[in-house]
């Protein structure tokens, strides 16, 4: 393996690591948005917070 091939392999590995790190961030954003929506729905008249 020459230097160029090693560099290409390293760049490919770094790209894969970076893509794996963005997935948890996107998941956290999705969960945060779903939680906000669930709280809004619970606060509406007839929502979970207003049931007796």
C-alpha cells in the first residue's frame, strides 16, 4: 500500500465515523421534537393533563 492508498483508506474510514456520529444527533433531535409535541397535546383542552 502506498501513501495515497493509505490516505484514501483513512479518509473513507473518517467519513464513515462521521456519518455514524450524525445519526445519534438526528435521533436526539427527533425525540426532542416528539416530546415537545406530546407535551403540547397533553396541555390542550381534553388532553391528558385535563382529564379527571
